[in-house]
C-alpha cells in the first residue's frame, strides 16, 4: 500500500520526534534537517533506517546526502514506493 505525501510527512515527523525529541508538529516540509532541525548525521542515519522500515522503501546511502529538507525526503520516499 502506497502512502500519500501527507502520510509520509506525518510519519517522518513522528520518526524525527522519536529520534530527537523535536515536536512532530514543528517538522514541516520546508524545514532543513540540519539547519532548522539541527539533526546530526548519526541521528539522520537512524531516521533514514526507520523510514525505510516504516515506508518499505530503500534509501541508498549516496541519496541521503541529497535529502536536505523534509520535503526532499517526502518526495524521495513517494517516488521510491512507486518503483
């Protein structure tokens, strides 16, 4: 079952909250993982692994560095689940 972009955004917000304690309602599509949410590379990898499990997609390590904003991650997961 494919997730909608809204469901992906909500799911990512939950994962960020679980990993960092940042309130899920502050994790919006326009936020930068590093600049706005202050997520370090180790936490980011944990979020990526958890997102792969939650959304049943594969996010290659080389792709992670391109996921600058929450919207980047939403778009990537949305595209990956259709593949």
